[in-house]
C-alpha cells in the first residue's frame, strides 16, 4: 500500500494557486500588505494551501478542486460562502489532531503563514528577528484578536493624527499649483567635467526614463548647450523619441560629458565624490491631481533649467 502522503506532497492544484497568487498581488484594499511594506511577502492563498497541505494527508478526503476553491482571496470568515469552506477545512484538521495543531513559522516575516494557520484553526507561533517584521506580526496576528473592532477606530484616529502633523510639517515642500500637487522630486548627482576647456556640470544619470509603461512613456531629454556649457532638460512623452532614454551619462561608474563628449573615468568620479565635490541638482518634479489620478511630469515644473546650485538642498520652488 502506498504511504499516506501529506497534501503538500501529493495534490496541490499548482496551476490554480499560481493564477490566484498573481491575482492577489494586485489586490490592495483590505490586504495585509498595506499594513507595512515587507519584502518577499508571500501571497495569502499560497500560504493557506501550504499550511493546509502540511497538516492534512490524502486520507483526509479533500480533493484539488476543494483546495483551489478554498485558496482564493474572497474566502474569509466575513463571507458566508467562504466561512462554509473554511469550516470544512477546520473540521478536517480538528478531526485529524483532536485539538488545534501547533504551527511554527520560525522565519515569519510578513506573517502570511501564521495568519493562514490561524484562519485554519491552528495555534500559530511566529518567530522573527527583524524588529520591523516583529511589529508587523504583532499588528497582523495579535492585535486584531486582542482588541477587536476597537482597533479599527483607533487606527483611523491615530492614522489621521499622524497625517495631519505630517501635512503641517511638510506642506511647504509640496506646494500645489494649478491643481497639481508635487509627490516626488527627482534629483541628479553632478560632477564637473575634467576637460579644462569645458568644465561643464555633468548630471549623472544611468538612464533618462521617468515612466516606461506600455501606455505611458515619459523621459527627460538632456539639452546640452555648447555655448553656455550647460545641460538643461526637456520632458518628452510618446512612443517615438528622437533619442534613446536608456542611454544615460554613467555606465559602470564611468561618466561622459554631454557638452564636450569627454569620457570620465570611474576613478575620477569617485575621487570627486570623496573630495566632497559631487553636487546635486533637481531635474524634474512628479505631480498628481489626487489619489488614483496617476502621475504627471509637467514641464512647467521643470526645475533643472536654472543655474546650478540654485536648488541645492531645498526642494521648494
Ligand atoms: Zn565637458
């Protein structure tokens, strides 16, 4: 008789799980990933399948179809259909162990595995060395159980408290103009061209793309002026550009001056930086008309085109 294998060894519907995991990645509202950034966060549906598959065996009478149904984002205790499926899984687990089994995740990170273990009625233990992840785990696994609905209002109240104070302190750096609010400032590091006949400021860019999506392509186009020996910038959009934005001014530490085309060795770039002679310059501002309205790169906000140093260290216009 073949050995009684765990479901994780025998029958996980990998294709359906992969598809569902991809779908879950795009879900933001109500997802624990919005609590705090955590790297390498695992999709909940996959964690659920892994925990279930590690607790139950072929003998427990579940099939791939049931697992695929159970391991979907929409399945949770707040939904009657979802709760019905979860109850079936919990009953199987209880019947097998006679009590809630203990599930230990010794590298718990963002907490997907212990959260799903709890959902399946197990007793979850999470261990984590990183203090950020530790706090994420507390807020994911422990506080909702301990404080219940009171937590919702507390998070809202204190979240707004933080937001109000942040707005007060930072508003001056994000001045609204024509309905557009700046949300990011793009800076470039700069060095002086070592060519004695030139001495232009070289903005150090690996590439000039600002947005590179199928439906939105925006780039900074450098405009070197051989007379004034300055590099200014234009913002260009569209599918066809008359230059290659992927071609920056730095590659493997070596730089090139856009005014005189002198190649600058990495050693020189490094030495200038170490001597404290590396400058910086604000070259573009990213703005938005509001949440969900996308990012804009208005030319009117193009701040790079002014004498070098004018923007030094201060993002205000
Ligand atoms: Zn030069």
